[in-house]
């Protein structure tokens, strides 16, 4: 997002879309990590809240 902030509004919008897509990818990976018992459901919920805040 910092990289996109120095560009045109259209470019910045594209960078925001990319960042949003990346956050969805991260959430998917966290769900997989929870399903494989690398993290528990409480940890998953806390991280999901942080992702939504960003």
C-alpha cells in the first residue's frame, strides 16, 4: 500500500485491491493451520479480528 500511495488514484486503488486479496489468502492459510492443529481456534479468532481491523 505504501508503494501505491505515491501513484495515481487508480494505481492506489489497484494496490488496495491486491492487499485485500492477500489478506483473504492469509485467512485461508490460517484456517488450514487451525485445521492441522498448528494454531487453536482461539488464536485463529484473535488473528482474524486483527486482519479485519487492517
